[in-house]
């Protein structure tokens, strides 16, 4: 398990406090989506977890042990950097042999299989690869380590939609097969929803949200109701993101579907009209984050950046 306790990090050169009192746990075998706007502190957190950076304050434990300067723990971690680091003039085959000397569980058989499945030439120099091909190479090498923990920093950036889904599928198959724990960093919610069972939102170095998807979905619905007249929800339902199109009203609110339907009927009665249609629908991940941010009075610009289309 990954345990993070009151973690803080300041860059001396700029005086920027990248992380500020982060506390959270990541259970074994889970897939956590680490969400945040650019510069939120996601990469710093992952580099501390990988043992590349040392925190200024707090504690990071992986399986009960400190990470920094601990080669035994580091051998269980694969980190896919946003920087795409390869040895100069190396081929994927060269990188495979290099990794085999660093990681005790490295599997050349897995490397050979994955290279074929991704359709990459292991004898071609990596510096001739496109950005997307280098991304694929990073995924291949990371999975060949057979890690217990996989840390992905914007790993799907630069991949086309088909390859993004293929690469993610390979990672998820390892989660299912070996119980690998994954942290996927991204600034975009849409690519996270199908992979993650938990979400953590970092903004300005602080942890704002840390919940499982089930917790976020629990008793939160997008409701649609058709009234015979103009019904006022105020004072009856604590509704968010209210939209009105003629007699159709949609909104987000907490409660069971039965409780919300009863409140809608009460709102109609108080407005001297009735309800002809009601439906309570599960929220998408984007809607859940919108609700969470709005309920906390946080800047809508955060949500806008998190929901922009992936390029």
C-alpha cells in the first residue's frame, strides 16, 4: 500500500511550494486517477513516489518503507515520465537490456511479446520514433519490469484515440492479472473515467478531492422532470447545475432516487402544478467533479481545464 502523510515540497530555485500537506492512501490493486490542472503538483508527487525527489516535509511509505534511497522498494516501481527519457542513440532492444540489469523482476519475454503486440521495431533507434511511438515504448518497458506499482505521468498524451485505448487496455490487463497498483496522472477527466476506481484532485499543491468513484456516485443524480407549470425548486431541493427548457427541468442533487422524486412532487405541489415525468440518472465523471467543485465554491476555471478535449 502507498501511504502519504502531510507531504510538502518547495522548489528552492523558484520558491514555489509545489505540494502543501498532502495526505492520502492508495490501496493495493487499485487504479487511482490523479487529476489536476497544469502546474498543480501532479508530476512532483509522482516523482516523490518514484524516489526521484525527496520531500521537504511529511512521509511517503510504500509497503511500510521509505522510498528515497531505497533500491529494494524502487525495484517494485515503474515510473513513466512525461519527459520520455531514453539512453542516447539507443534502440528499444538496448533499453530492454539496460532495464534487465536494473530490475530484478524484468521479463525479456514480456518485452518481446509487447513489442510485437504494439508493432514496434526493437532494433530501430528510439530517436527516430514519433512522440506517440516513444510513448508506446515507455509503456512496453514499464510493463516488462513487472512492477507492483505503476506511476504514469500524462502517459497517454501524444497517442491517437485508438492507441490510447490499446495502451490503457494493456495496463488494465496487468492490473487484473497481477493486482498491480496504478496511479494515472492527467489534467483531463474524460480519459480517466473508464480506467479508474478512485479519483484524487490536486490544485495549487493541495488535495481537494480524494474519493472512490462509488463514493462520488453514491446518492448523487442528474434528475429530469417535466412539470405542468413553472415549478420552483428553491427551499425544497438543494439543486445544482439547474437547466430549464420549457417545462423540462434538469438538475443535480443528492439523495436516493425515491427521495428526490418525492421532493420534486413537493416542489410541484407548492407551485400549484404537477409532475408528468421524472427520471434520476447516474452522473458522468465530469458531472460529479462539477458538482463537487460547485458545492465547495471552487473556481469554475479548474473544471473548464479538466474537461477540455484531449488533443
